[in-house]
C-alpha cells in the first residue's frame, strides 16, 4: 500500500511542530496483527482468538464454525456484551499482566512494520509531529521509528 504524505497532511489539516499523532487499532492489521475486538477480513480479532482458545481448552477441539462458538460462549456466559472490556477477555486467559503480555506476544512475533508505519516515521523525521501515541500493544510503530 502506497501512502502519500500530502494526502495524509490534507486529511489531518496542517500539523505543526507542536502536533501529536494518535495511531489506532487498524494501523498494524496490514502486518497481520489482529485488532482487539473486531475481526479483520483475513485476521480474527484477539477477542475471537481468546474465545477459540477457551473453547479448545474446555472442549479439547476447535469449534467447527462461528455459530458453534457463539452458542458455546452464550451457554458459558462468556458472550461479549456491549459493556465487556477487551481486558475482561484477556483476564480469562491470564490473571496477571505478565501472563497477558506473554499471550499477546504471539501475535507480534515476526511481524514487520508496514508502509503506513514507515510513512509515520517520515512525518516525524520531517518535524510534522513532535509526539506519537498508540493504543496498540504491538511494538511495530516503535520499531519503525527506531530504524
């Protein structure tokens, strides 16, 4: 995917040296990193993967289709409600931060920054943004900025 600096600047308005950039959930999907709660066309979300993991642990097999998983989640009282947090799903996998971090690491291992990550490094290098923030758990933006 080709990212044009001018196209991004036009959509953002006119950033300046005091501007900060917030990078959200979809940034790393092209690198194969799953989003937290929403399935991507070719990548299951972390919440879906957690549900499959729990199903496998309790049933000793993977669900044959999404409907079977959803029925099991409802019966087990684990179906995600609108008020359920992403962190609630991760607590079902591991009760402590270290365990959750180890679980999440499998999704980042071997992934490389994308053209979008690299475009942000150009924006930072050009002085368009003084700070970048991300809601992502993956280190791809940091890796891109380091290299």
